[in-house]
């Protein structure tokens, strides 16, 4: 718009540079929006993995704790000998 008002070589050059800056800005935003989407997807996956790992750790902790009651004796008990 500056070159349309002033019509000087410097104004035309400034308008060209501004247009190029906006083109570069648009390219930068498009490029980084793809990267932002990828980072967001990786963060989501890592949160899911962390939840699964936490669940596995809880399960292994539960398995490694001793049971509350002693196990019952397996097998048979010998009968008392009669006199």
C-alpha cells in the first residue's frame, strides 16, 4: 500500500520487502504448525505410555508384597496313631 501512495523507488522496495516478509512468515507458520502437531501427538503418546508404565509398576508392586494370611498347608495330615 505504501508504494501505491508514494510511488517512489524506495516505497516500492519497502512494499516488496514487506510482502516477502509476510510470505516467509506464512511459510514459517505452516512449517511449524506441522511440527507442533507432531510434538502434540508425541506428548499425547508419552502420557499414555506413562499411564501404562504406572499401571505396570502398581501391578508388580502388588505381586511382590507378601500375602496377608499365610498359605494353607497343602497335602494330607497324618492321622493320630491309636494306642
